[in-house]
């Protein structure tokens, strides 16, 4: 985390979201209003996917994302399909699996500029 002079971030635990009210982000402010102990907010699946895609670099397959995040192929595909602005299909690449009688093409994905903004924003 760098300390910049941009928007203030939430005072909640492990949170760097923008402040919504009383020094807290919207989610942590909701927790406060319900009288609950403030807890870390689970990271959305799409953010885990973007982070994994960034770490792998270039174009990535669902299998690579699944290996890296431990999230199932179906869950990753659903998250990708729900966020076409953040991660996009970059065409297909041949599967490198050995022992398969025929090579099969799978879709490869890459982070969009909007996705990069979300990663580093
Ligand atoms: Zn927060």
C-alpha cells in the first residue's frame, strides 16, 4: 500500500475501499449499522481471478486460473461471463496436455484495460 493523497480509504479491517460514511466503506458501514463487529469483506471471485491472471501474465486459460486460485472451472467461467468488461476472450490456444489423442483448443483470456484499472486502482 502506498500512501497517496487520493480518496480516503475505509477504516474497517483489511479494507482499502473508498469511504462511504463515518470513515467506513459502504459494506463496513452496513455492518456498523447492524451493530455487528466489523469483519474483513470476502474478496469477490472476479478479483481473485484478475489477480491470478495478472500474476500468470499474458493470456490465461480457465485451467490455469483454477490451478492458481483453487476455484472450480465452472465458478471461474461464471465470474468471467458476468464481467466481460474486466476480462475478455483472447482467442483459443491448443491444449498442451500430453497423452491426449488429439489436441483440443481452449479459450484464453486476458485482462481488459478496465480490469487493469480495477486491479491497480
Ligand atoms: Zn471497509
